[in-house]
């Protein structure tokens, strides 16, 4: 037997974490396994609901890893198809949650919606109880949503996004060749191609970031241009990292995007950006 939480869990933000805490407490009290049922791809891509505009906070691998790190016994990824989307809430609870995975209880957050008929948590109670499935409400999940976090990031507000996520927003990719222009003015950059093509890229501008590469963590400053190109100058670092994995964690926005008339203008601004980063990190970085 298992206690189940179900949903897309994009970002595994603080609201999701309250649901997972409730899941673990309930499963522990019953002496049962804790199980998360999630989906891939995102329902909007399958149902063509403004899919062109959809960007994700976490890849499937990131999401699964984060849920397991929270202490969940297992994470099941179910393919989201049009046939799956057509199931009613009652069908989903009876044939999948209880029938396929042997759930004794389901944990629902304040905004959970189940099935094609959009059964909400209050109406789920009589349906689930009628099939021998307890409904456990997580009333402390708050009103944090993946949509609100996406909006903050799309405006460059990485600090507000972090407050809702509970951790700095991060992106993972591989270092690829660039034009090496930064190297000629003393600011070599790592050009990054993301592994997840639907990963949300914060709004254009320069950011203070933490950079994980070659098993170590450094500070750096990352610029995102209007084309979505991602370049990071890593402080106190001179290794060749082309072709290597790199992780960026966004800490603070330094400034918006600027068009420069010359390389000297660019260099002068990068020196100011570096000083801004140093003051943010240390107050006075020596």
C-alpha cells in the first residue's frame, strides 16, 4: 500500500514541498510507502493549450531528483497523452491511483485539479471515499504557483523567484564554442547551450550567478541577450571548459540589457558589473 501525491510539480517549489511534507508524514504514520505520480510532457504541450509560450522551471530529470531528495520513496513518471487527459477524476482515482498503484490515500494541495472534469479537492473527497481511498488535504501549501514563478523569471526578478522556489533558480547545460570576444578584453565567457530546450530563460540582462563546473562552485556574472544567448564570466577561473557540463544558479539581477557602441564601452561596463557582483557577494571583495 502507498500514500500518493499527484501533479506536474514543475519547479518543486515551496508550495509543492508542503504537499510532500504532508505526504511523508501521512505515509510514515500509516507505515506505508510515499509515492509521487507525475507526468511528462507538460499537459499544455499535448493539449496544444498555448504550448508555444510554455517554458519549464525544471526538466524531468531535475524534478525527479529533487522529489527523491525530499525523501519520497518513489517517483512514477506517467506519459501524458490525449487519452490520459480524457480520463475523468473518478476514473483516474479508481483505475490509476488506487487500481494500478494500490494507494490507500491521496494527498492534495490547495490547487490540485484531477481529470478532464477538473475535480477539485473538495469534490474529490466523496468520490475518493466512495472507492475506499482517503483524501488528505494539505492546507499549508499557500498560494505559491509555478505560473507566478515563471512570471517573475520572465521579468528578471530572480530574487522573488527564489523566495517562492526556496532555492536559486538554476539552469544546466554544456559549454559550447563562442566568438571569444570577451577573451580579447579580459572577460572570457562560457557560452552555454541548455540540455532542456523548454527550460525557462530569465529576462535579458546581467545577473550574479553561482557556477558549478568540474565539481567545484564559483561566482560569476551571466549575461542573457535578446536572442536567449547565455554567456557566463567565471570569477577567479581560467580553465578550458568547452564541452563540459555547467550549472548556473541565479542570485541577483545586476542590470538590464545594454547595446554597446564599442569594445571599450563593453569592457568598462563589465568592470562595473564585476564590482557590483563583488559588493553583493562580500561587501568589499579583495
